[in-house]
């Protein structure tokens, strides 16, 4: 069983090998896959087509939001209902603390008080904000986590997502103690620490949607307060878009938000190395997608963006964001977009899946979905389909049951991974194939 986006019911853990079975070191490079590609520089979607692609995700699927557009008024009644439903859903899941102890009734009563329902006005005001430092986004305004099983520390079920520096948000509400804000980004809603948000005007937020801008093309880009790049400010992940200030000899000046003592935002120039960013988006071709994806090999795994890292769906978000493509946050939503190649049931023969991938899969722009996990298809070699994905672990069968091997990183693997385990291989579990175009 692949535990890429879920950490439930796992057997004893073991360290995974650095190089997985059926892979070679060369497979961790873009060049290897490009060598087998007939036309890697063909443009998949133009800039205007990408705009229409994003528009369809917003208008047809309602999976992302354009926060730059005039807001639809949100009533306090609707917001209260959303928060109550979220709390009831969490309570109904019978989650536990790390110790394995179930939260008592008092915990849920305190949580109901913390989300501060009585303070929600009849009409929720439209207040912009900017994320000033990498921020975990939570389902409740609590740092303490809840888990499916005891000691499942890497899979905190209160972790919704994470927001990077410069992310525009709408501030919807505040916690009872004022230390948390409920914010909506273009792809998620949840609670973040108030200290990580600067309240902003539309004029301050507008540059983060406008040109000129840079997009991060490295797995992580470091930001500095001085042009000599010795005073570290912070870092941002692949796909982050920031307003461009000026060019310099070895770097670029970009704008980031800082939070003033009164809670409002101010825009500050910082400096970033020119090799970590690009002015404007990359051209959407298989070559560029493979280059971006393979840059991420061995980058750490982080459930819901925990630890400043990426899970399976965030990995795809980061890669495709460098082209201006706005993917939804969760794997179950990502597999709804794009051009459908196949949708399979649990009884679909593996041979049928293999045939379709070899005949119609396009390496770099084909995504592979299954329950709880999503991957980027690379291509087939010697009858084996390969993918790159952010994953936590995989299972192998043994005489006393399955053994879990922890990867905890972005890897290239073939789809036989997990073969013979109780849940089966990646290929056996594969249920949907989409081309992102």
C-alpha cells in the first residue's frame, strides 16, 4: 500500500532504500525522459489557453477562486453554518491525540468557543490580507494536533494546507482569543496564526496579481533584505509568484509583505538570486514540465504542507504553477480537471491500464489518480510505467504481514510499487488518468 497522502493503519516502519527497485539514477533526471520523447518542445497550451483553462476550473468545477474579482457577499449565517459543520465533521471522525486518548467533551466545547461564532456579524466584511511568513492553515484554531491513530505524528488531521509568503487571502473571521484568523486563499479555507497575516488594502494586494512578476522555478528560493544577499529574510517554494521590482547584476528585487505592529501589511523590497526565479511564467511544454518536476526529486514530504514541505497534491500544484496553471489543492479535486483518458474500477485488469498508458499517456502532462494519492506520469520503459510523486511510504508483503518502508520525499518509481501488499500496487489502485490541457 502506498501511503502517499494518508498515514492510517500502518505496520512497523523501516527505512526505504535510496534507489527504488526498477529505477536507475538516470531516471531521476529530466534528460533521461526527454531522450525518449518525440516532441518535447511542443507547446501544450498557450498563455491565453492557460487563462481559459483556469477559468474553467473556477466556473465549471468551482475548485479554485479568483480573489481579485469582486467578492460575492458572504452572510454571517452561512459562515456560522460552515464552521459548525466543519466542527461536527471533525468530532464525528473519532480522532485522537498523539497519546491515543480521545478528546473529551470539554475539548469540543472549548473548540466551539474558540471559533467564536457569536462574534460573526450579519454580513462578513471583505477584508484582504497578505501572508507574511510561511503559515500552516488549520481546520481549528489550535496548534495541538488530532490523529487517526496514536503516535501518527506526521499526519495531523487538523492540518488543512499551508500558505507561502505573499499569498493573498480574504480574512473572514477571528478566533475568540484573537490569535488566529480564518482566511480564504484561492484554493483553501482555514485558520492561520494572526502573526502570519498582514491586513491589506486592495491596492496593496493588487501587485500580487499584476505584471511584472517573477515566479519561483527552484524547489525553494531564498529571500534577502540586502542586495549582497547576506541578511536572510525567508524562503518561498516553487511556483510562488511575487511582484518584480528591479533587476540587478546577480539577482532580482521583489516585493514581499511584512506585518506592522498594528496588524496591517506593508510592502518591502527583498532580493532573490536570478537563477531561482524567472520573470513571467515558463512556456508550457513537456520539456519544461519534466525539468520542473525532476528538480523536486528528494525534496521532503509534508502532509498538508507541514514542515514547509509538500504532499502529493501540493507537489503538482507547485510544478504546474510555474506555467500559470492553477490546480486545486486536494488530489480528489485535481483528478477532476483536464482531458480524461480513462476512469477505471477496482476490477479493471492491469493489462488494460498498461496499454492505455503506453499508447496515450504523455510524460510530464499526464496525472494519475487513485484514492488518496496523485502522481505525474513520466513514461514507460520496458513495459513498466513510471511516475514522479511526493509520498510518505510504501508497503511490501512479508511472512507476517506487510512491511512499511518510509520514503518521506519526492521519488521516481514504477507503478509496481506496493505489489503483493494488502492494498496492492500503484497500478492496481490506479483509477483515473487525465491530461492537463
